[in-house]
C-alpha cells in the first residue's frame, strides 16, 4: 500500500515543481533604492522604468528589438510580464512574450543594480539573465502607460496576480538567496555583477 502511494505521489511532486513561477525569496528594499529611473542592461540595452506605488511600467531598446514590461514590486523584488518586438525584416516584426523578475541591490560603489532572469510565456525563468545598472543621470520618459511618470492612478496595469503574497517567499530579508524551478539563484554577491556593469551608468 505504501509503495503504491509513493508511486502516485512522485508524479504529483514533479508537476508541482515544474511550474513556471519561480520561488523568489523577498528581502527588504535597500535604503534609498527604487526601480524608478533609467537603467542600462548589457543584455537588453537602455531601459526606462516608472514606478507608481507598487506598480511598474517601462520599456527597453537595443539594436532591432524594442520591448515593454509591467509588474509589481514587493520588497526588493519586481516580478513582471514582458513583450518584445524584433524587426529583422522591415514590416515583418516578430513578437515574443514572457515573464521575469528582478532583485534590486546597492553595490559597494553605491550604484543601484538589478539582477534577475526572464522566461518565455508563463515561465519566469529559463530564458537567461537580465541584469542592469541605474544611470546616475536622467529621468525615465519612455514609460508606456498613462500616468506612470506623474504618479497617476493605478488602473490599467494588468498585474495578473503579481501582488498576491502567496507568489512570494517572505522567509528572508536583506536580499537573501532565491531559488527557481530552473535551479538559478538570485542571491549572489553584488560584487560579481558590479564588475560586469562597471562604467555603464556613465554612458
């Protein structure tokens, strides 16, 4: 009887672990930290993010690709949906969509950094890293969404449950490590990506 029960329980466990949502450990937002601003990402170029309350809307541009994102902040973590258009042939853009997450950290140089990951469709992980550093000068002016730059109302963001506390693991603080279905960790020391992004904030 016990052997049969284990035989049925194992597939259920694998299904539960195979979902697209990452198990993100949420810490406190660092003092002085905010996602609002202009960011430079080695993977996705120039990003403008606008914050209204806990909601974020923004866009990014690099080479032939342009994209938009929207999501919700809890603690130091931003979970978002993204949509990207890439036009390799004039008049025939390809469109991709997915989800992802960022964690905001302040480096030893006092610059603000985001470290995260993206996934396709309903997955928040598995697509690759998405990192960035906040520019020391400039204000976001390309954000997509009415009222995002001026502190307008929160209607129309379409968060699709990102602000549900059950989606987050509040077991840690101060930007502790995070695990995901893809086996990646979001809690590595900020020094590793400080070096990778050094100088981007002065462009």
